[in-house]
């Protein structure tokens, strides 16, 4: 399973290696991503199916495809965060580099937009989101500036929000745009990204066959800490083994070719066998 299909690059590479006897199930919260991925998968020619939904509901999605809810998978990939496909479309509102509506929803039209979140939130709530999810040291100052700008109808687009942040944190030649953490925090909050991640990781030991592999790509410390903790718990219980023992990070050449990979960390485990009796990991109802 590629549980975060995005533009389909990983999915096509996996499918090409599975051969005609294999089967790839690709899921994504974003229906536009599934449509973008389909031509590349068709070109490979091996069996696959695409289905929309969050990866926290993997069991339900497996059942929809006629597959067992447990022990069905030989391998699973999670490529976390926002995709290049979403970043490159201004109308999706994920990027401050291209002006567009303040949306940021991974599933278009589902839940509240970034603009709706800002309008209904107090400065204290915005500060908490920027601090907890964006890890922004200037969260309080930015939140107050956002509140003032909203009162003057000064924020309508991604460009407007980026300019408010730049007024608090002038760029002054910095390599990373000062609005990066603000956009990250709001995006993670409105999409419930960390909650979905915790839910899926806590149930993976029952989804993957013995010998099956789980590969997770994370892009910031909040995601990576959750991945390390949840998979590490399974390793300590003897449910998984780390492969490799330490996370992989991109080399200089890869970052040069793909700057968006600069913060990536890849962690992977192999399923060792059935969970020991009485040591089943805590399960929670899916979102």
C-alpha cells in the first residue's frame, strides 16, 4: 500500500517492481492527487486500485476493496505532509510563494479552511497552533499581528498572511521564508495531521504480515518524533526490527536536485511476527 499517493511517483515505482502477480492499493485524502497519479500507474500496467480516504482509516479502506482488515499487507509507505502537487497549485492555498485563497485543506471542501480557522480563533488559539504545530518562537507576536490584520480585513489570501508574518519577522536575506512555520502550523492543525499519524502507527502491527515492511518519510521534528516513538515501542516489544537502525537522510546531491527533500527523514521497520499474547498494542477507534 502507498497510503499517501500524492502525484504517484512512489506508487508507480512500487507498482513496477510488484509485477503482474502483485497488487498495489493506493490511497490519499485528496481526490485530485488520485487523478494525477492514475496515468502513471496505467502506464506501468500491473494490477492496482486507487481509493480516497485518510490513512487513519486503512482497515475500512481495505474492507471496501475486499481485502482482510488485518494481516493483508506485505509493505506500506507513508510519505507525510503536503505533496508537491498541492504546493504547486495556488488555488489549494498551501504555499506562500504563489498567491491564492487561504484554504490548505488536504481534502478539498472537507472541514474548515485556513481562513475560517483564523476568523473564528482568538489570538491565544492561533498562538498555540503556531507554537505547538509550527514550532514558531515568535508565535505570540505573529498571532497578535494576524488578529489585528483580520480586524482590518487585511488577510484574504496566502500572500496577505505571508506579508503579515514578514512584518513581524523581516526576511533580511534568510534562506527559509519567515512564514514557513506559520503555514506549517495552520496546515497541520486544520487537517488533524498528527492525530491521523498516531492512529495509523498504533495499528500497523496488525495490518502488516510477518516479514512485511513499513516505510515512513517525515519532514519535520513533530512528525519524526511520533514515528520514532510509535515504531520504537513496537521494536521494544519485539513486534518490529529497525531497517536500517538509524534514519536515512538525503545526501547533498539529492537536495540539490530536489530542495523539498532537504528536511526528509526515512525510518523503516520489518514486521517480526505475531504480537506476543497479552501484549497487543492499545487500539483506538479510527477517526
